[in-house]
C-alpha cells in the first residue's frame, strides 16, 4: 500500500477528522437530501466533459467513483484520500473493478501514479481546502492532468453570507467571522479540521497560468447548507424555490457567497 510522503504528520489530524465518520459516511451522504442534490450538480459538471480516464481527489468511501464507474465502465479510474479507513472502504466497495485507490493527497498524485495522466480530475466538497500548500498541489495537478484536460474542483467558500448572518443573529460574532478571518475549522467543534479557505481571486491566481477558468458556480447561497437539511422538507416548495434562487444568483456578484464554489479549469497544455 502506498503511504504518504515524509511530512505525513501534517495530515494526521485531517485523516483522523475524516476517519471519525468513515463507517457512517455513505449513510450520511444518501440520507441528506440537500447533500444529494448538491452532489448531483457536481456530478453533472463532471459529466459535461468526455474522458477516457478520471481521478477522484478525496474519494472518501468511493461514493462517486462507484457512481461514475457504473455509468461509464469503459473508462480508467483512480482515487486518492488521506484517510486510511476511507481508502479501505473505497477499495472494498470497488473490489472487482479495475480501479486503483491510494492513500495520498493532491501533492502526492504524480508520485503514486508515476507517468500517468487523467483527462478529468475532480474533487467534491473541498479536499483542496485541507492541502497545506495549495501552490504545490496546483503544480502536481498540472502534471497529472492531460494537456487540454479538465479539473472540476469544489472549495468550501471563504464568504458565506447566510451562515454569517445566522451567527450574528445568535450573538456569536466569532463564529460569524470565522471564515472571513480564515479561522474556520470544519463542521465538528470537538474535532477541529485544519483547513484554509480562499477568496475566488486567490483560487484563480493560484491556478493561473497553467489553467484557464471555464466555469465557476456557487452552491448553497440561499439554498440550505447540508448541515441544515433537517430544517427543510425534502422536495418541499421552499427548497425548490431556494435552489432556483441559487441558480439565479450565480449570474450576479453574489455567486461566491454560499457554502461551496465549483470551478472547471482547463489545462492550457
């Protein structure tokens, strides 16, 4: 089994954070109607790009690898994740398929897949937010994607106006400012996540000049964040209206003020 490079200590907390819910991850994903809808939109963004090979960056228990492999069995697939239990679960789920899954992060990809390149590399729900050095991660991805290939990457947003407003109404200014001051530490206070959040201009600057932005889109601007799904009825009129509002707000400067932003980046070759 491939292991992380020498600075593995940087990832111990991240590995522990995700392994803490590895056994229940699949059930949590499938039972959360908000998460399901957002994930469907992420998948459609990937499906828009024909590919013969795909890499899942932060594959978790193999949820999306299995989904794509079922629909497009002729493609070559690989996945990486920093959490060892997630890797074990993904391997078990995809046993019998020609899918290689390794314990690694973005920086490690050229090392764990030497000489290999992928037409599409995707990451859902912000794995790159936990990379200690985003510049090194970008350089590694530039090596790993084919000339003219595509990255479909999602990030946890630096600005989330609705969330900040809710915290201010509850007289919790420290929580309201956590993202803006880059002190956000994940969704589980008792198990903090080491993460860095970025403004859109920072993301775009890091990926230039190797990549060109083809698409950018925000999610959960007004549509609820996945951790507030229980407050909304699945399929109800409210969530439908909020989803439509999100799509409309993507045509305004407020596009990046939700829970996640999605980028489609084309390798300049």
